[in-house]
């Protein structure tokens, strides 16, 4: 018996089971293998998207990565289980000829054992391999069932994410549009109701994203459904309201604070998807259109200091947008002076 192959099979099976359980049942996100597999595939798709200029590549990314993770689990379970039987030449016997089986026979036997088909062409040579066969049969049934049921909550969470994105877009397609839509001539108090409605939804998505990090790789080329674009616009609206608008014209500071924390709870999940603040800071919103409507805009050194405090947050939002295949200029057409070069930071 080759003990190296036997214990290698056990180790690989345990690692695969841990990755599968951690990814599908844990609320901490993807396991080590699944996380790196999904990120590697997405990087390739981003490169293809830049070369081809065809967003359909990214739109298929989420489903492709999800299926790839599932196939990867099934293959790893099959390989690890096969190694256990391959480690011993006499682990299995051919029922018809009563002779030892080949490596191919053992791989085939392991496959239909894990799938619980039990074709019966081969059988274990003694009690030890009988017990191992039974254990693998139960293990295959449990792990494969968990892997397949993992698909359902991910798809449901993606639908919820797009719903939130469309909800934000109904407020307005850009920072200035949202603010102009809810300016009643004296303040922005009317924003309180839609903001309150978004708080719980964004918190729920943050928890879904933390539990199912594969959600990050579901891309929509429709800007209404592009979550990262609309969430960034929403966060920029909060920044303007908090620092560029007089307090007496702001919505409730409590509502603004709660919505800001809800968005932060989502941003805190991004490092798990290897998204970190970049070295470039996106341009500041140009508020000339609001001023032309008679809205008082606060500016100056104090506001600049507040924006500087938000530099890391806005750099993270820029990284998020780029990692989803977009550019900062895709946010809207009028609210930013995109001719201003982004600031390089140390």
C-alpha cells in the first residue's frame, strides 16, 4: 500500500471539504481555494473585456465563476477519493473476473460511489475498503448536495443587489441629478424617506456579500443595474450633503449617518475580494449646476480638509469601480470635471 497517496487523498479531501463548507455554509466568505480561483478567472475576464471592448464577457463572468467553483469542488472530491483506492493495488476487485482493477477502474468506481449510483461492476476487496466506500458514498452525497444548493442563495442575493441598484437609480442617475430631484426650494429634507428605505437593504446586501463573495463577480452592463456605480453615486451624494450643504438644509443627520454606516458595512467586505484603495484619488464633484439653481454651496479650506479625510474611502470606491470593469467617468456625464487629472498619493 502506498501510504503517501493514501494520506495525500485524505488531506486533499479534508482541504476540499473545508473550502466547500467555508464557502457555502460560513458567513465569512469564500474559502482559500474558491476565493483565489474566482479572483483569477475574473482578472482574465477583465483583460479580455479591455481587449475586446465587449461587456458581455463580464456579464457572463458571475455565472461562469459560480459554475467553475462547483466543478472545481466536484473534481477535487473525485480526485482525492480516487487517490485513496489507487494507493492500494488490491483495494478493488472486478466482480466478473475476480481480479484486481486498474487505475482507470478505481477512478470510475470512485466516481459512481460518490454519485451514489452503485453500478456494481466492482466491489471492495475487504472490510476496510467496504467501510471506506460507505463513508465516501455518504460524503459525496452530503458535499455534492451542499455544493449544488449553494447556487440558490447566491442567485437570490444577486437579484436583491440589482433591486437595490435600480432603487438608487430611481433617485437620479448622477450626484447632481439626485440632489436637484429632491431640492424643494429650501432644503433636501425629502431625501430622508428614500434614504431610510435604503439603509436595511444595503446592510442586508453587505451581509450577503460577506457570506457570498462571488456576488462581486456578477456584472451588469446596464447602468441602472450596475450596483457599484449607483452605490458610489449615493455615497458621493452623502459626502456633498454632509460637507457642502449648510446644516439647516441637510436631511436628518441621523439618517445621513445611518446610511453612511450601512454603505461602510459593505465597503468593509471588499478586502475579502482583494479590493483595496488604489493610489489615485478620484476628482471632486463639481457643484456649479446646483449653485445655478440657487442652492448655497459651502467650500473652502475646511471642506477640503473633510474631503482629504475621505481620501482613502473614495480611493476604495474608485478601485471597486475599476474592478467591476468600469471607469470613474462612467458614473455620469456632468457632475465631475474629468479633465482634472487624478491626484497621485503616496
